[in-house]
C-alpha cells in the first residue's frame, strides 16, 4: 500500500514562489515515476510535471522555466518548486505515483495566487 501526503501550499502574491512536497510512504519509491497535477475550479485536472524513476523530467508548456520538479530518494519525497507564480496557477495541486504497486493520488494542497 502507498500513501502520498502533499504539503507546502498556501496563498502567495503574483510573482512569488512556493515549494510543494509530496511524501511517499510504502515500498518501491525508487521504482516509481512521480507526477504533479492540478485542478482549478470548474476545470479538468491537468498534468503539470513529471519525473521518472531515473530522474528524467517533463513539464506542461505553461510552466516551463518557472516550475521545477525534483525527487529525493533518500527521503521518499518529490518536490515542485514554483517560481514566478501567476493567478492562473491557482488550483489544488495533487501528487501522483505510478509504480509497481499501482497508481496512487494524494489528497491535494491548495495553491492560491493573488494578483
């Protein structure tokens, strides 16, 4: 069984920064790809960034150059560093794991960017 717990969300002014964390509990983290998704009010959940078990990364076009995904295998944690935040980044951010034990979601953390 895998559990994911996100943290680090909050209210920030446009242009500010936040770092989200996703703590993974359970076995198999180093064999697991990880991703961040977000869902804004009235919109579908969308993929934001992903990092493979080998450390390869990918980003949604609208966040490239502003967001950085990383992982610390010693801490079983994945991060999303978000810089130059914009009001349109406002959403609930979810962590997802894709690994040998199946796919799991965290409960989400709210990010609100004021203009």
